[in-house]
C-alpha cells in the first residue's frame, strides 16, 4: 500500500457494531473529511492556548502543528493516527527563557528539545523501549508532570489578579461547561470558557482591537529564528522526559484501541515528534506532542483512519494563513488568561496524580514517598540555585531529584536485600 492510499471500510458509510475503521482504512471521502474537521476542532483550543499564554504567534504555531502532523504520519508509515498540537510542557521553560533572552532564546530551547527527542527515537529504534520504562517509571513521570503544572501557579496568579472580574467569569464558565456538557463540548470546556471570558472583556472595553482591525485576512504567518543560549536551553531538558512519556502513552493507547501491535513504531513516533518540534522551534512555533483530545475523537467515532489526520493537518495549515484570525487570538485579555491558567495548570498537575493512580504507585514504599514529596516541594516552591552562568530552576531540580534520586535510592535499597 502506498503512503496516501487507504482501503474502503465496508461500504464506506456505516460501521458495524463492535467494528472500527482501522488505520489503513477510510470511510467515503466526505465522511473522512468530516472526521478530519472534528480532529481540527478537538485540537484547536489546546493548541492555541500555548501561544496565547506565551506570546508566540498563534498562526505560526498552527502552521507548524499542521506540518508536524503530516511529518509524523509519514515517518510512522501511516500506522499511528495522531495530531501533533502544542505541548503544555513547554510553558514554564518558555516563560523562564523569555525573561532572560526573549522569544528567540526560548525557540532555541524548543529546537534543542526536539533534537534530543529525535535522538531518543533513534535509540529506541535500535535498543527498544525497555530502558525508558526503567528510567521513567510511573512514580517519576507522574511527579514530573505534576511539577510542570503546579510550578506555573505563580504565573496563573499574576494574570488572575490583573483582571479579576474577567478571570472569575472565565474560570466559572469553564466549570459550568465542564459540569453540564458531555462528549466533545466537555473536552473543549477550557477553550469555551476562554471565549466567554474574551467576549465579556470585549464588552467591558478591555480588549485592544487596533491590531485586529489592521491585520490582513490572508498572508503567510510571521517567522522568528531561534538563538542558542546554553543558560536557556538547560531549562528545557525536563520537557524531553514528558514528551517521551506522552508519545509512548499515545502509541500504547492507539495499540490498545485498534488491537494492533505498534511497538515497532515507538521509536518512529518519538523521532517524528522530535523533528516536528525542531522544525517548529526553527520557525517560531511552539513545541509539539501527541494529543489526548484526538484520542477522544477516535474513541467516540471508532474511526482510526490516518486519512482523517491528513485532512486535519492540511486544514490546520490552511487556517494558519489568516493573520486577522491570529490577531484576534493574540488580543486575548490578561484576565481571561488568568482564569484559564488556574484551571489548566491545576489540571496538568492533577494529571500527574492520575498517572500515579492508574499505575497504582505504591506510596507505602518510603522511597517513592520521599522522591515524589521532595520533588513536588522543590518544583512548586521553585527552589533554584545558580552555578556560574547557569541557573537551575525548580522544574530542573525537581526532575533531577525524581529521575536520579529514584534510581540511586532504589539501587541502595536493592543492595541490602
């Protein structure tokens, strides 16, 4: 089968009870396009939240997410359906890097993160995934994810208090939509809350519309070249571990849902996301990762066809060609960002706890308890230290404690047995 050809599933119109449209199949093209549009909608809110929060150009991020998705599908030989959207793991290091070196320095960190992830993918292709499972057990990955979310509590607070009324309305809207809606609307509750907060701020006159009025309807996105500052780059190293965990989890989830063994694509998936992240950083976009939102669409539709993701990738590229659309997103009021930040960063933190729960991490084990507890305090309090020209922030130090500490203490524990 060539890269861009899929078998028609049945009559292309119906899916029998208990059946699925597999990765190498498709429905009729109108139906496949419809599913592809659903994938665009599913990734839309989360993909745009990262550039909105970090100040990156939203349309540039969307362009590279679309290109990255097509690259991912090509490298994984059309066997792993996935959309590559903006990774939230980059939020904290981007904010820290921008403080010292601006957007270009942050992009340099994104590029290096991508290159390291691609190298990990090459190693996995040769050596398998066992060493990753050894290095990153659930107690470690859950801790790192939780630290990345909760370390941003200060940023959420600053935005919240800068526009408290809009922030409260935004946060309340997210809660109400999440509580009363089901299915797709429930999955994009944060983005819906952001829209409500935006509209309220607009009615209050708190949205600056000059840039929106002057932006053209159609044009290429703006591009920014990275600069490479070792002090900024070191801030991004923990992100590599999160991206590894996210990609491995995505491939395993798709494998479970489709009944296909995709272990042979694990290295390809890591390498593809690494290259997509590198490409995004080289041009001014946010780093990418596989998206749980799109797994939800697949589970709901029972359509795992990679053809739908080609549609989504191409659709994202076309949407990225509207500067006016990007200007609307860039004008998001700070209060709305505060409300979103409280919900989003907290949810990222709780997702770390979910990894612990789903994997049944044993916290009666004193080593697990000490490692997780110490790393959380270091990360949330942002306990930092400086060595020469380098500043190691709370996320880096928490990651070191979680990864290195876990291995060292377990080795010492095994010696006494």
